[in-house]
């Protein structure tokens, strides 16, 4: 059978390329045989004297690939062909081909940059663009260039842009392409039913395929929940049919049953997540039913959590899924969306590099000796914002110093094959003589489904301890390995009795210590300042304190899916170094004053609060100053601000006054708790910011008052839409021939009668005298006969006196 694999047609070209060069790119469609045929073919090459590492994106696929290759060689796994995953391993001294998950490869590279004893690394399914795959390739390429020129690197996939990978690996890197064997594939577009639950739509589609087609059925659903609900519905309708789930939480023996034909020859239905899109060949499958949905993990930098997002599967993923039906013969794929909407789906899935938490990547690079990720070779350079966020959290954990270099503690954290938070928690446990307790809790937080699915990790821990299944046994052994590693790394154990294991989890995730905010236990606030939600029916809702291990949903109210209870004593005793006392200034808007309260806080969580009898004066004045800056328009005379704007005095602009608040507002408000000062005090303090030249410029360019020819003084308005303007009795302007100016601007004269009533406004007094004055004069003469109303007012002496008083006084 192996000789008929399509990959054999291009195998000589690939072998020749790897003899002549250190790298190659292989592009081969699903079913061509690249996963199972390439590594065995390399064993006979003269340069291949060591081990071949074949990476796989998932544990299920790694184990299946190793078992398939071993079977093709007539052996059992663990002989010449072995595998190594987080929970399972079969290898020996004779193992030449080792299939590993991508994370295992990264850890191997970090432990041994020279990769002693390794002749080749084959990156399978590279198109999936997992974070560990991209990181592993970047590290392997640097190791090859600096330390191991003889190391062969081959990137393999069904859908990747081969030329792009070739450019990354070097301009001379050859690209070998296999056409594969094309079996006929028919697409059936069933359309979407938005009003129906996805499990109901999938059940109907699977039953249709069961009736109308032949062969085993592979159905793609977004997650475990949808798979279980669909399985229940199908079991009620198809009592005799084997209905098999396939996802990461399924036991290994059950995963094998989903991959292989039914031994009794019965037709079966496999319900899978995206785990079955690539890598795996499911024997006997000729029908695919695709929900068109996928679920992936995305990191929310605001919430600090990784949550699962359900979205439309990309065109590339949909093609991979449909191709599962035609790997071994003609097939049919049923799609639960409209054909016309297919082009609107994203062309490819986003690389994890752009959506994942980069703290593990930054930690790995720091251990590798790289502070700047951009110095390595990437298809997509790690986003700067995500790298900065990761660095900040790692510095808070003590794993990186201020320059971004790894610390001695960080070296210990990085030495464990865990994410930084989990590694820190296990190390803290080891330091207290409880490495095993910490390791088990960390593993439960990472392995969904172990010990059940409820939120309470401690309850899951008890059930897991009594579970004798293979997955449970393997996971316990893994936790034991972590614990032993941590004990070798950590300092001597401390005395003090057995601690609640949740304390260690909290030590690794201090920002995720949370306190209940309401009686129902539904709303929580974390030390990091984020809000979380919990099902009020959960037993944890009665707790006062939690450490949150996992949460799903958006930042404002992510739903807690895994947590462990802490006591108030745990928090006070073990996190005393993070608890601080500080004076909090609060603004009492009803009394327009600042109040001081003394608070004990764990991050954003208030432990106790009361009036501060002796507050820090600086805390009070800082709030007063900030409130004063918000209210500059009311605290300072509007006339002063308007004059300054008109005169172009930048020092009295809102921005400048805010920028120099320490200079003029702090001395003015020091020792006070309110802003109840006269405007003149604020005006004087602001004017003191001006130099002598600026004061002169203000008075000259924007004088406060206008003095009339009659000697009367009138305030100039610089704030109105018609500024500058002044209100003045018309008789005070007698004798004035030229219009008064403020700088280059004519002063708007708002002329009034002897009784102060408006007459007319003008910016051209000579024109007014010789124009509309005649009509005004006639009107005023009738209304105010005792006053003077001359024909030529510009030639008269100014005076506000009546005619008699003017005559007696001699003008």
C-alpha cells in the first residue's frame, strides 16, 4: 500500500534536495502520505546518523502518526518509531523517529540549543501556524545557522505558501510539490438555519447523510459541548450505530476507535472538533458533515485571560474538512451554509502569533538569550503590543528584569515545561514542601475535563485522585514529573505546616486573586482590577475569596470556569507583601470638597476602609488641583481668560495653566480641602505666572477699560461673539472724531441713552455721526429734552450733564 502513496512520486526530489541543502519545503495535499512516508525515507540517507524529530500539532495526531509509521515498518510504537506528548510517551534507545507535539520540540530546543543527536526536524502541518510551531521553527533556524549547519529542516504542509516559507528559510531553499491523488468530491450546500441550535441542525444533516450516502461519517462541530449534545440526539435516533467523539479530552483508546474502522464492519459516525481537519486519516470515512464553525483560543490583553471564540471556519479550513471525505475514495461533503456566502468567509485562519498570549513565547526567548523577538526569523513577527504586555506580566512575576533579561528566578521558571504562571506556582509549592499538591492543581487548571467540568478545582482534584482511567493515570504521572523537577530547582523546603494548594496557584497568578462583590456570589473583582462573573449556583459562589485559574468571555465580565477557594487568612498571611495601606482621596460633589479615607488594598481589592485622621497633605492637594483644572472656566474670571485669548497670552491658555498646575495651584490650595476661594485669589495666582513683559503685553493689547472723552471708565468685554465691545452713553463720546481701536481691532461701541437703554452699535463712529445720528438725535431729543442733542456731535464737548447744568458749568 505504501508504494502507491502519491508522495513517492516526488520523494527522490526531496531526498536530493536535503542531501545538497540544509532545508526544504514540501507542499503535499491531504492523503499524499507526507506524514508517514518522509521520515522513514530519511533513515537510509548518509547524512542521517541521528534521530529524526517529526512535529505534530496535536497529541492525538502525534500518537496516531507514530503508530501508523511503526505499523508500516512492521514494528510496534517505541521501537524505531516512538512518540512523546505531554501525557503519553513510547520510546526507547533504539528510537530513530520520534513524533512530538510542537511544545515538546520548543522545550527540547531550550534545553539543548545544539540538538545533539538530532539529524533532522520535520515540521508537519505547518500551515496551522500554531504559536509553538512558529517559535520552534524560529529557534531551529537560528540553531542551524549558528551551531548546526548539518541540521536538516523540512517544513511540510498541505496548504502553505511554499515560496513564503522558502524565503524565510533562505532564498536557495527548494520547494518540492506533490500533486497527490484526487478522488472525486461532491459538495452539498444545506444552508444555514440561524433560528436552530447548531446541534439540532447538525443532527438533521447527519441523519440525512446517513440515509442518502454510504460509508462512515465524519462531522465537524466547534467544541466538546456541541459534540455531546449532538451525540445524545443521534443516540436517540440511531440506536445501533457507533457514535464516537474525537477531541483532546477523549481517552487514547477511544481516540484510536474513532480513527480506525469498526472491527465488526459496522458503519460509524465520528463527531470531531477541528482536531480532525489535518494530520489524521480516519479510515472508512467518505462523508463529511461540516457545521462551518470553529472554536479557537484568543488572548484578551485587557482581561488577562485566554478565552474561546466561536467563529466561521475559514475557506482553507473548510477545504481541509471536505477533503477528509475523499482521502481514500470518492466522497461527499455536506456544508451547513449557503454556497453564495462561502466567498465571504476569511481565506485563512489567523496565525496564533497574532491572537495568543505571548508570555510563554517571551519567556522562552529570554531563556534562549533573545530580548528582541524581531531579531529572529518569523513568518509573522510577534506584535509589539502583545510582547510588551507579556513582558510587563513577567516582570511582575519576577521572571524578567527591567531590561527584559531573564532573572535567576526566571531561569527556574523557564526550566519547567509549563507556562510561566503555572511554573511559578509549582516552584512556590516546592519551596513549601508541597510541589506535588501545586503541580496537580496546575495540571487540572490546564487539562479540561479531568475530574469533571465544574468550576471548583478542589472538587475536581478529589474526583481525579480516585479516577483510575488511563488519561487520569498519565496526567498524575506528568504532575509527579513536574513536582520532581521543581524540587530539584527550588530552594530548601520551609516549615510551617501544610498549606492550601490554592495558595500556590495564587502565588503564580496574584492578579487573579478575586473577592466576591455581592451576596449571590455572581460578581467578583480581581486584584488586577478586572471584573468576573460566576454562576450563582456554583458551590464556589459561597466563598469570599478565589484564585481564578480560567475564565471565558469578554474583559468586562468574563465567566469563571475554573477556580479554587482561598480563605481570608490565606490572603492576609501569604500575600501580606502585596497588601498596602494608602490614603484615597475622594471628591464629595455635594459639598464641593475632598475627603480622605485610609484603605488597605490588595491591588484593586479594598480590604478595609475608614476616615483617615492624618491624611497625606499631598494626596489631598493633588485631588484639589485636578478638580481645579477641570473647573478653570468657573474658578478664574471669564474676563481674564478672554483678555488673555485676545492678547495672545499663551501662558494663560487652558492647556498652559493645566501644564503648570504645580506652580500656581499647589501653593494656593495647599492645606485646604475645598475650592471655596474668591475668583480674585485664583486670578492673582494665575497672573503671577506671567513675566513682566507678558503683563505689559496683556494690559496694552487687551486693556481692562475704555476711558471715554467725558472721562468715564467702561469695562471692555472680550468674551462675547462681538468682542471687543464696550457699553457707553453716546454723550460721553461727543467731540470724538476718530473711532477707538483695541490694537488693530475697532472697538464695538454699544451706544446707550441717558437712561442706559440701547440706541445703536457701531464700529465706525465718524460714519455714525454723519449718518444715522440725525435720526437718533430726533428720537432722543423728543425722549430726553433736557439733554444736549447737537447737529455735529463730533464738534461738541463731551459731557453727561443736562443742558442747564452744562451751561452753568461752562461746559
